[in-house]
C-alpha cells in the first residue's frame, strides 16, 4: 500500500486545486520558511479524521479554509483527497479487492464536514476504522510534525504506550474491550432493573392470590343467587301469564257490542259523504264559472291600459326625436375638432423624428472615440499593475534577505556567547553526587507540580464532559425539531401533489409540468389555461393537448411573453393579452385608461388575463373561480419550494448527525481520558514516594568529569567551523541586499511616473464618458417623446372614428322613427273591441247568480247529517273507553311479564341447562316466602364480602406467567454477563500477549538502532508496572559517554535521534504504508544527519517516506523533490525543483 497522490483545494494556503504526485519511495518537499510546506502534513492528518483545531495549528476548524489575501477572496470550501495504491491488499475486508482507494474530506464555511470513500459518502468513523492496525491515523507514529519528536521522548509513560498499542495492532481490541465493557454495564443495569421488577412482581402476586381466593368464594355465592332467582322468576312468570288469559276473554265480549255501534256510525257517515260529493260538484262548478269570468274582466282591463300606453308612447317619441337631433350636432362638432388635433400631432411627430435621427449619427461617432480612449487607459492600467507586482516581488525578496541576515547575525552572536561560555567553563570541583541529588529534588518538585496539574486537568475534563452532555441534549432536541419540520413539509408535499393530480393521476406528462412562468404571472396563466393545464401532452386515449409547431413571437402585452415551455404550444396563448393590476383594485382597474384602451381593441375571440388572476373579454369578465384546478401553477411552485426545503432539512439533519456523533465520540474519549488521568494520579503519588526513597541511591553515580571536558572541546571545534561558514554567508547576503535596494528604487520611480500618467488619462476618459452619457440620455428622451406623440395620434384617431360611427347610427335611427305609422288609427280600433268585451261580461255574470242559489241549499242538508253523526260518535266513544280499560290492564300485565321475561332470559344466558334443571329440582318445591328468605340470605352473604376484584384470577395467572418469563430472562442475563466477562478476560489476555510481544520486539530493535544513530551508547525501554495491560513505557537512553538521570537532560539533537530510533523500531515491527517527517533533521549536525539519512534510505525498501527538509544531506537521498513557493502573498504553489536548485535555495 502506497500513497500516490494528495489533492488540495481551498485548504489553508493552497487555495487553487493542487495535486502532489508522490512517485518514489523517498519524496522530499523543499521551500523557504512560511511557504506552506507543513500545511501538507496538516492536510493528511485532517483528512484522516483529526477533529481538534489545536492539533492543526488553528483556533477553530474553519481556520483550515483559505481566509483570503490581498488579491484573493476567502474560499468557501476546503477539500483534501488522498489516493492510495492498494495492490498488496493491505486494507482488508471489502477494500482488499480495490486496487486504488480514495479518501476525501470537505468542509464549508457553515461547518458542514463530509467524508467520502471512493466517492461514496461515509462517516468519520468509517475512515478511522479502515486504518485501524495499519499504523495510520490522525495522531499516529507515522506522521511526525515539527516539535513532535521532542514530545515523543518527553511524553508521559501512558501516552508513549499508545504508540506500542498501534504497532501491536491492538487498537481494535481496545475498541472491542470498550464496547464489551459498555455491554457489561448495560447488562448489569438491566439485571438491577430486572431484580427490582421481579421483587415488585412477587409482592403483587401475593396480593393477587388473596384477591383471587375471595373472587372464587364470591363466584360460588353468585351461582347460588342465580339458582334461587331463576326459580323465583319462573314462578312469577307463570302467574302473570294466567292473569293475561282471563283478561283477554272479558275483552272479546265487550268488543262484539262495539262492532254493532260502529256499523250504525258508518251508515250515517256514508249518507254524509254522498251529500258532500254533491256539494263539492256544485262548488267546483261555481269555481269554474268564477275562473271563466276572470279572462273577460282581464281582457276589458287590458284594452283600457293599451289605449293609455299608445297615447303615452306617442308623446315619448316626439321628445326622443328632438334629443337625437341635438346629439347629432354635438358629434359633428367633435369629429371636426379631432381632425384638427390629429393634424397638429402629426406635424410634431415628424419634427421629433428628424431631431432623433440627427443626434443618433453624432452619438455613434462619439462612442467610437470613447472606445479607443478606453483601450488606451486599460493598456496603461495593465503596465501599472505589472510594475507594481515587480515592486512587490523585489520588496518581498529584500524583506526575506534582511530577515535572513538578521538571523545570521543573531546566530553569530549566539555562537560567540556559547564559545565564550564554553571557554570559561570549568568542571565542578564538588561531589557530582550532589548535582544528581539536586536534580532528583527538582524532579520531585516537578512531579508534585504534575500532581497538581493532573488534579486541575481532571476537574477541567469533568467540566468539558458536562458541557458536551448539554450540547448532545441540545442536538437531540434540534434533531427532533428538524424531523417534525421535515414531516410537516413532507405532508405539504403530499397534499400539494394530491391537489395537482388528484383526479388526473392517469394523465401522462400534464401540460403544467412543461410550463415555466415568470414571477407574479402564475395567477394569470392558471385562470387563462384552467381547462388545459391538466391535459396530457402525449398522444393517448382520452383528453390530451397536442400543439402544432407554428412559432409565435410575443410582445410584453401578450401573456405568452411571460411563459416558457420545452414543448411547442402552437397558438394556445396567441389570443391572450397580459395586464399588470397588482397596484389596482377591481374598481380602479375598470377605470384605468390603459386597460380600457386594451380591452376596446379586443376581437371577439381575444381576452385579457391580469396578474391577480382576473379574466376579461370584449363584453364579459371572470372575477373569481371555484374550480378545483385553479392555482395549479402556484401549487406547483409551492411544491418545488417545499421539496427544496426538505432537502435543506435533510442536509441539516446530516450535519446534526455528524456533530452529534463527534460530540458523543469526544465525550467518550474524555471519559476514557478522565479514567486514565485518575489512574495516573494514583500512580504519580506512588512515584513520588518511590523517588524519595531512590534519592539516596543517586549519590552513588560515577564520576563523569573527563567526559564533560571532552564534550566541551568537541563543541568548541564545531563552533569555530560554523562561525567561518556564517561569516561567508553574511557577506553574500549584504551584496544581494544592496543590489535589490538599487533595483527597488529604480522601479519605484518608474511606477510613480506611470501612476501620474494613468490618473490623468483616467480622469480624461471619465469626463468624456460623462458628457457622452448625458447626450445619450437626451437622445433617448427625444425618442420617448416621439413614441408618446405616436400614442396620442392613435388615441385621437380612435376617438374620431367612434364619434363618426355614433353620428351615423343616430341619423339611421331618426330616419327609421319618422317612417312609423300614425297612433290615432290604433286607438280607434282598440275602443271598438272594448265595447264588445263589456257585453259578453254582463251575460256571464247572470248565469253565475243562479248557481249560487243551488250551492246554499246543498250546504243546509250537510249540516243536518253532521248533527246525527255527532250523536253516534258519543255512543262509540263510551264503548271505546271500556275497551281501553281492558287494553291498559293488559298492557300493565304485559309490562310486568316483559320485565320478568328479561330477568328469566338473562338467567337463561348466565346458566346452563344443567344448572337450571338442578335449581328447579333443589328449590322448586319451596313456598314463595321460603324462596324469598333463602334469596335474601344469599344476597346478604355477598354484601358482607364487599368489593371484589373479579379479574384477580386472570391477572394472577398472567402475573405468574410473567414472573416465570422474567425469572428465565434473569438467568439468561446472568449467563450473558458471565460470557461477556469471559470475553473481557480473553481480550485482556490477547492484548497483554500482543503488547508484550511488540514491546520486546521494539525494545530489541530500539537497543540496536540507538547506537547506530548515535555512533555508540545504549538505550532500552522499561515498563512502569508489572501488569502489561495497564503499564506505561519509559525510555532509558545513555548517549556515548553519558549517563543522564532522566531523558529530559538530553539535548535537542539527542532527543530527536532517540525519538527517531524509537519510531523506526516501531516501523520495523509494523511498518505503516508511509511515514511523513517534518524537519526532524533540524536539530541535528551533519554527522547525525548522514547517519539518519542512511537509516531512512535503508527502511525505504518497506516504507514510503515523505519528508520536509532544509538540509542538503537529506535532500540528496530523495528519489524526487517537490518544491513549494509563495510567489503570490498568502498563496502556496508547486514548482519543479532539481537537486541543484534545492541546494542553492538552502544556501540562500
């Protein structure tokens, strides 16, 4: 497995898309200080899941996004992609079959972080999981940044242990152990809850068993009560049935007498009915004659009114003729005035058009001159910017050289001071053991301070855990809110989709889906096309809309101007005009002159659609509509908006999920850190006690006075050589600074002159542009006035035409009216008809009087028969009363029988046939009094029992089953807990064995590599505790000729070599796919750099190295060099670098 490419975009100083191609096993990255080399290390750590901004040299995670420069705007997105070659299948599982693995991470300004594996979105945990056991990770031993070398050596024993765990590939075991511990904790919690539930169920079961015994006794008494009640009810039923039979016999005799009376009453009723029929016949005849009389009277009245109407009409027409003649004179005057106004407006229009044409030619010439001047200004501007960039580049180089010179001077001064110090230094005369004792005392003080820091750290971690818990609660609440919002939006989408296609679901590709309407015009299109919007645009059975390919060009007055479609619409919108009525109400709209003018020009098939959804024809209007498909386009837009909002909510939910996962992961890590720090605190307390005991043993250290003298002499020789080299470098720098300052002064003078010339030309151009704009504005005003005159001419022409049309119409009506007949002849004819009608009316009234006499005689006969009928009704009523008494008594008995029957039937439902037979046999011979006494005794016994829980028997059985189930579940949980504890022990054993194997292997390799890098000496690793499962790791290093008490006494270079020996020992055991080193050779001298280079070159057979360096010797071992520069301030770029150029860059 090998890292082949690193793609950066918008990350820190790499704003442009940049690709690092890593072709060799040894890849060097070179460039001046501050050009962004270390950002590559940060990029690799960031994409592997680093979530701490502090670890990436920032205050917040958004600091990794390019923040802008003098010439660049801030970037909105940071993106890093790592591409691995996986030909050896190092990544196992489902990734083994992939020859190339792509890992990408992006972050935007809103804090949305996304991870991708081979282009598929995934979680941060998925990224970290695939690198578990490979030695790769955001904080693994494979990535060594600036300062990390010394931190490795100086790290605490427990922190150093993490490197060994990664090398031993037991990270996944720790993860599994942690998950198993959580399961054990949950299982124990479940057991506690289950024990509480089982105890509570036991109490409930004892209580229910007592209630069940009472319920069974109650049921036995109730069964006895039912038996006694059945016998009593059966006896009462038989008695009532006998009484009803006797009552029916008496009622039958009385009913026969009632039938005779009814026959006599019916005879009288028949006679009365016959007489009433005769009366009704006379009454109908009288009514018919009265109805026939009405037309005669109506005709007489009509003729009289017609005479009056004709005479009034004659007077009215005389008045209308006079009025028409007067209107004709007025219209002739109006036509003459319109002709004069039209002539005057036509003359003004011709003058305005002539002025506009002459100004247009002048403007064209002026515009060409302005274009040439603008090109001249742009050329000056380009030259101005080029010189300014050269000045900036020289200034930057001068500043770099001055800083380098200052650094060289300070370095020379420091070397002089160190030389003087070393020359004056003498070996201590006192007992060296006293120095060691002093160091041990200092160490004791440091450890006591560390103890206080640990206590403060524990408190800080606890506070952060509480804060994270609050944040997690807030995120969970936010997620619930977002889910509720999403459900509401989904409901709206569903409702809108149903509303748009509720009854037309079979329509394939309806027309409205192919329309795109400009903002504000949805209501107009909805109204105008309300019958076509839901039609299918495909040829099929049923209704569909298939348009021709005829192209139409629409102006802003047509509705088609505001509608776009991916289909041909044919002439669908060609007859519909558009009108903006958003600032008008209905009353103002109908009075608006532009609207009136547009409506008057409409043909019969044309119409106007307004923005508010109103529809007008030449002589009709639709002000509102209640159709279900009104507003389809508006609903479609709402539907699209709701879908976009759902996508936004889904995106926010994804961000919330990621943030929630990170916070939970952080809280879990802090919880582990808290546990570890508490263990460290306990261990540190023991170490302080041990240190006090070992203080006396330190006084036995050997004398190292000769070794110290040798070290001082060697250092003095090195300083002499370095001072000579530094002096040569200073001389070269001073020459280069002098040349740069001279070039800077020349370019500054040239830039000032060009700046003055550019300002002059720009002011001249702006003055001419302003004058040109004023003339162009005047020209446009002239054109607008011409268009306004043309509009006035059109309006006056229409007004003249309407007046002439009205005048012709009046003349035609006047001629027609004069040709009408004389009204006097009509009046004479109507008066003759009136006399004939009055004679007929008198004859009909005489016949009607005779019919009225016969009608009164029939009425008197009916009165006599009705009196006889009343007498018979009284006799009939008395007999009915007697029958009713029988019926009332029968009803009472039937009611009692019904009540008894209900009780009897209810008892039959509650009792089986065997129980009823047994009750009859046991209690059937008892007298009524004895039966009531026995029933009363049983009911009293039931009342003494009191309240009874009848479901206690069923509940008791169910509770027994539930308790049995929980007992079984308790046994299962105890078995699962034992199995989990066994799994923990197996994981611990496996972890302990693997750790010790790794520790021993790394210790052996470390002991071998240390003297190789140092040219002598010895070093080894030591455990802090006997238990390998929790023990930390200490480094014991003795460089050649030294035996320091602690690792902290080593120099910076010695610490670096020690750390590299440890890292390479780990690599030899479990090589990571690649190793990144950031200026690890900075504190080393040439001899140590050479030995380090040889070791790196040897290990590159197994491990790919990417290192950042300023050292010539390190550059010489690289297979390929990648140069990073910052020619543009704040922006890093790649440059091609040869080894020779790299050497010169380092010399500078």
